[in-house]
């Protein structure tokens, strides 16, 4: 649903109050995707122009996480990210908006191997820097960085193990789902493996569409779901489109260069396997939920996501 002209005018006024001295040259233009949450605007000042993106956060917690990272953390990282221009609360008193530099690039293409490698390189930089950043926090009282009386969230809080076990158990009762009883222990097994990994700063939503290519480099965007956790939680989704293990090398080399830690290739492959297991558990749980609600997804979706997920979980249970 698009914003009304009155809402856009209110947002324009708010932006000009935040970026003092700059004016919006024309009404912000909504994106074709989620036009109620994404706008593009051009700011002018003394003959200079700057293009910015206006984005409404999903929730206050997401807003706090992202603004904290853009202001206090990401400017010190080697990975490229947009510059934060400011934030504001819309006139309704509830909508939280961030103003980001429009890096004026193109979205990473999932069907282009070179694009995917660039994305993996950027992710390797983020994870490598994240590990070093967290190591620097160990002398603080609470270890994890603090902002607005709350710590950056730990990914473990987002893993609904009990819910996953419950859905798998109910799914076993539906023969067409082909869920083997041995998979009931998969969620706990996966968690036990994940907690052995080093903790780093995770992007939280590593679909390649959250990478923007500018001058042959990838800018990572959309950190609303960022958290602290094991690299696998980012890697599983990031490699969904990978066609060979060669595409992991950019991640490996950038991680090593930035973190100073030379993880063996075998360990990286294990991280990838566990990440794929995490993704698979999510897809299976989601599909079972839809079945139980009497709202199943179509056959194409089942063949593309559900069936490969079941195979991955079985493979990891029986190496």
C-alpha cells in the first residue's frame, strides 16, 4: 500500500528538519517494492545534490539495532555500507524512519557467479571484522555492546527449538510430508553444533538482494535483523544460489585477511553445512505450519524448498 500525498509531505518536512540546511528538490518517490516503507529523494544545498533513501523500520527494536550499527560500529568496519544521514519519527508518533545515503548502484544478481563472489567477499569482511570487534569488547562489564539500555541481540534467542520440535513431531503424523522420526532430534543437534562456533556480528538477512554493487564493490544494506551469533546463520542463506565450492573462496580469503584467523577449508565447509541445515529446518517448519493451517503451498514451492530441505536434514543426520 502506497503512502498518501499528505504522508509524503509530512515525511519531506521531517527530513528537512533532520538534515539541516538541505532541502528536498521534489516529493520523495516510492519504490515499486514495499512503497509504504521505501522512498528515494534528492536533497539540494548551495548547488550540491545528494540522493538519499528513506526507509521505515519494521519495529522499534529493528530501528535501534540498525541506527546503533550505522552510527557506532559499521563506520569502523572495512566492509562498505551506506552512510547514515539521520533518523526521525513520523508525525503519527509511531513510524520510525532512517535516512541513508543512496549509493547509486545495482543489486547483486543471484544468477551471476561473479556477483555472488563479490557478495561473499563482503560477508567475509563483515564476519572477520565482527569477530575482532567482539574480542575488543571482552573487557566491558556485559561483554556485548550496549545501546539504549539493551544489548545487541544474541541469535540464540531467535531459535525456536521447542516450536521446531513440535512441528516436526506433528509433521511425522502426515505421511505425505516424509519426515523421518530421526529428524526429531535435529534441532537440538544443530544448536549444539552452532554454539561451538566463534561469535561474530551477523547481517541477519543475507539474501543477495541486500548487496549493492558500486564500482565493482559490494555495499551491504538492511541491517535491521543484525545480531551476534555463529557465522553459519548468515552463510546458509548466502550460499543458496552457489553453484560450486569455488564461490566460497572470496569469503574465506576476506575473512582471513580481516580477522587474522586462518580457518581451515574443512571448517568453513562445516559452517556452510550447518547453515544449510538451519535454513532447511526453517523451511520444513514453515511448510508443516502451512499444512496444519490448511493453507498448503503449491507443488513448485514444495519441490524447490521443502523437498531439498528434507534431503539436507537427512544428510546431516546421517553423514
